[in-house]
C-alpha cells in the first residue's frame, strides 16, 4: 500500500488547502471491491477549531464500477464524500469526540492520507449495490411496493381447537 504521510500540524499552520489526485493502485482495498476504479480526487483543508482540535474538512470523490448484487454485472457509481474529521493520536482521544465528528487516527505526529481517504470511500459504498430496477438484467426477488395485508388472514392452527375438543371426551 502506498502511503502519503503528512504532518497535519504543518499543513494547518501554513493554511493551505491540499488538492490531491491519487492513482487507483494507491487504493488497494477500494480496488479490490471495484470492477474498475478511476483516479481519486481530494481537496482538504486543515485548521484548528474553537476547542483547539485539529480538524480536516473537504471532499473526496471518484468514479468506479462495482458489481450489481442482483444481476452480477458491473454498474457505474460516482462517489462524492464530504470529509469532516478531527485528527487524533489514540483511541482515548477518539472516544472523546462527539458522534458527528469522525476521528482520523495518526501516529508519530503524521497521518496517512491515502489510507484515511480510502477508508472514507469504502464507508460510502452502498451496502447492496444494485442498478435501478429498470436498468437491471437480474430478476428482483424484492419489491419497493408497499406491503398490503391479505383480505383474509390464514389461520394455520384453526383445526387444532376442534381436535383438542375431540380428545378431551
């Protein structure tokens, strides 16, 4: 796995926005789940927030083809993920963040941007990727139509009451 180790303190101090283009081979876990993967684009700004936490804000995006789980054919997918994270150095710091802030875990005062951005994209993948029903070649065993209660509800144990009466005699 390729790494893009940066010192987030220096980037925040310089107040520059990082604009990155990452090759597919530098995202091996994402490449593994994708049929094909385009370059990953990212734009990130590092700054200190009001509570003196080092924050990362920006966006990461890519285009890929993933396997439709209905027809098992490739389907295009555009991923655009907003990044809003705090850089932390251990699990204790991560647990102190509010639930609306993602932790980016660094080590030795550096973070691996390729690895962290790849994680953001993996988390944004759909649980069950599928074409729109009209575009899918597979047969759908589920429906998006609302469930309608049958007019007469079956009673599988209805005959049991009469059997029990007969055995009590």
